[in-house]
C-alpha cells in the first residue's frame, strides 16, 4: 500500500459535505486506510468520508495529537461529526486528552494490535505474549519501510539480535485472508529470527466502533 500524504481526504459518496447532512468524517491513521475503505464499501456507509494522517506517525507518536488537533480544526465546520480512528498509539494519553478537549470520540484501546485482536481479548492474552512482536496487514506490506529501515537493519543487519533478542515469536494479525501476505509475514519472521504465528483477527473492535456511528 502506498503511504497516503498528509491529510488526504477520500470521499466515498461523491456528494459535497454540507455540515447539515449527517455526514461523518473519519480522521484516521494512514496505516488503517485500506481496512477502513473496505469496511465503508462492505457496509455501504455512504455518509462517511475518510481523511488520513501520515502512516509514518506509527513510529512518531508525538506528532499524532497535534496533527489530529489541526485536522479537526480544519474540517469541523464541514461535517456533523468527526471520529478519530486512532487508539492511544504511544501518545501516553495525550490523544485522548486532545479528543476530550475537542469534543470528538476515538477508538478505544492502547494501540491497533489491541483493537484488531479485540481489546478485551488482548488484555487477557497480553501478559502471556510480552515476548511477541506483532504485525498487521499494513506492516507486513510495509515491513522494510516501517521496521527494517527505521531500525537501521538494512545498513547494519548485525543489530538484529540486539533489537529482537528478547522476542520469541512474530504474530501476524491478519485482517484479510491473503496467502501472499501470509508468506511475506513468514519471511518477515525468518528475517527477524523469530517463530511465526498467524492469527486471523479481521477488523476487530475498529469495525464495531465504526458500526456504532
């Protein structure tokens, strides 16, 4: 998946939003764009539009809350409601505080791995999986861009064991049944020297949150 540029709006209905038509803007992480578009199409949510902030914020969480604040200010007068499709995502509670101040809702949970698994389920198993490294469909597709290169492993592969020596397995949380992605996820596990587990999660609590809108 190609990373979406900053604040890219993907309109679903072809109708210009008016602010009085019950339209909802989903303000989301670019790493979730494909999954959200699939849900919109599957459920015929023609009243929803999608705007994505850069997916690279996945590894720059300090930028999430300020960017969300700016985007909400930009779009607030155009939509009846704005829903933030991020969990805490490493912001240390700053994103929740920002959303509370702005009067907008967000997806519950600590991060996307949790809400894809289901927050209740993830809370049950996380204590037994603290040596697991998680990948989603997006991160499998963008493994080099979001894992290998930021950690410098393309230049210094000898650092692998320093970074991942305390991990035991890679868990691929699959949103879709894609054999090619599964094979790529296995290759990612091999590349990191980890055991491999595939777990089909679908869209988890994110789907529930969007349906509730």
